[in-house]
C-alpha cells in the first residue's frame, strides 16, 4: 500500500511539473522574427494538446515579425510569461497575438424565461455552470450621425439551471427579439501574466495583446503595452467579450492606435463588450482618444486606476470607481441604469459625468460621490454635462422618456483656479430646444460637504450654480447644498 501511494504521488508530481518550452519548438534555432513567432505558436498548440502549461523560463526578450497567414496563439488555463518582453512588427493583418476564447452554441430560448432567471426546463442549461449570452436582434437605439444601429446584449451566469445575476433591463418585452447562445464553463481561475509588448514603429496593421471570449473567472495581470505615434485607428489592446468575473490588474498602457493626425480618431486600450462582473485594478493608461471603449457592461469596478477616460458607450448598469485618478477627459455613460459611484476619486481637468447625445438614450440612474477631489479647469467646471440632440422620441419604448440622473455628494473638495469664476452642477449643452420638454427621473440633488479652495488649500467662496441653462422637470427637484460655496439657483 505504501509503495502504491508513493507511486501515485510521483505520478501526480510529474503531471504537475510537465511543461512545454518554446526553446524545444524551434526558438533556439530561429534566426528571424517569423521563425520566433512559429516557435511560440507551435509550443502553445502542443501544450494544449498535452494539457500542460508553457514554460517561459530562460526567455527574456524576443523580436517577432508576424507572417502573412499568422493566427492568434491559443492559450491554456495558465500562462506565466515570467517577464517576457516582445517587440512585435506586423505587416500582415489585424489580430490578437494571444487568445483565450471559446465559441458559443446557439440555443432556442423563450424570452419570457429570461427575467425569471429559471432555466431548469432548458436541457442545455440544467446542469453545471454556463454563460447565457443574450443578443437583441432589434436595435436598441441608433447612433445618430454615425450611420449605424446599436444593439444591446446581456450575459447571465447560470448554475444548475438558475441564473445568478439579472440582466441590465428586462427581455420579456414586445419590442425584444431574442437570439440566445451559451457556453459551458467551470469556476476555476484562468490566468495570463507578466508580459510586455512593444508594438514596433511603422507597423501596417494592429497587433492587440489578447482576446478573451466566452470565459468565466479570468485574471490578466502585470502586462505592459507601448504604441508609437501612428495614423492607425480602432485599437483594442485588451479585447474582452461575452465573459464574466474578469479581472485586469497591474496593467500599463502607453499610447494606443487612435488616429494621430487623422480626423476620424478613435481607438482604445480596453475594448469590452457584454461583460458581467468586470474588475480593473491598478491600471495606468493613456491614449490619443481615451483608453476605455465598452458596451453592454453589467457591474463594473475600477480601483486604484489612473486613466484619461472611462466609457460605457451604450447599455450598462452599476459602476464603482474607488481611489481612481481621472484626468483629461470624462466619464461617459449612455443608456445606463443603477448607480455610478465615485469613492475617494480625484478628477483633474475632467468632467465627472457626461451623458452622450448621439444615442438619444437618456435613462434613469443615480450618481454618488464620496470624499472626492475635483480640480477644475477653464474648459471643465461642471459636474454633469448633458449633451442634447433634438426633441425626437427614441422609437424603442424603453428609451422614449428622456431622463437625467439624481446626484448625491458626500464630501467634495473643489480646487478652483483663478481663471474659473463659477461652477455648475448641470450643463445642458448643444441644442437647447430639447429643454422645452420635461425631463424625467431627476428629483434630488444633494451636495453635502462641498469645500471650495485654491490649489494651496486656501478656502474661497465661489458661486455654485445649479444649471447653465434652465430646464423643465417632471418632478419637483429637491436641491440641497452645504459648504462654503455661494449658492446660485
């Protein structure tokens, strides 16, 4: 019996230590960037076949050139690059260098089941853990002025047939056309860590670092990506979709492909779509356009981040930002529900909240601020900017009422430069004809513990006005403020 136990333990030890090294798959002999790419690719494919990890021991810095028909390098459950530094040249085609993805399977599902979260009658979801992917085939809203329709999506985590989270908004409505799919998952964590990628100057195509799709419980940590100035656009360095419980921690991004010198600029560091329970910790990132470009996010958490912009372009619920420095642009939410909470955040030359006009989707939600600091600039000296499009109704019933958020502040130090003479709570801008209609939902603005000061800490009394332009509301607005500001109605 003792010998059998020793044998079993030895076998388990051998299995745990079994790994595949790129050094044994052509990396030692490779004399070109393309050869080095194939060594990495073949090592990962073999590791997946064997069910083992890839060992990057002894590999420090590599120059890769992506061949004409290159594919994403597939990842297993755990990948530790152990500080690997990659210099990547791409004249072939756009794509992600690494991928942790699995496709979904189509599912016949009645939309009336979704909101009740009981899927035990659906054989495909009755046992085990699954991600249920919901796509609405009817447009949620039109991106007016940009020539495309925006579609909503939701992701539900299902365990033994019971949904573990609710969708952003109900699906059992007359206006919904549901297309469903699912992915079987397990609860064990998947990891991707300790890598730097420098994208070479003069690349013809984008090389994003990683694509994640159809996954549950993923940790991406200690990754750094640099990008030289380029006219390329539409970046998405970390591309994540249809996934739940995803964490990015310790990420540095220096620049993005976002059209330097072009009129049609856009491109992001974090391109996310249809996520539930996403976490971004210790992120330092900046780009020409803004580092977050997301849609369809349900429950999102940022902590200890220093970024130039946070967006949920369209359709989301519940965001918490803790101990974050937000500098240079704005927090931008559209078709958003629930709460947007800022806890111990620092805003510098930044709009704490902007509601985008082009989706024509002004939805009810609450903004909360706790113990924050807001450093003003002549350009940005209003808490909530609401961009106005026109007075047209949105054809989707869920979006026909135009709502503005409630605002609750508990501790806000406002650092006012000499060039700013007045501060505003709301700034409705652009087409003021839209102010002729009554604004829904907004009923409370409570600003407690507001302190106006100069950068040296000296207290000053600066006028604080409720709005730059008057507007009508469907409900009486309870406006409460205490602090050292001169209050203007």
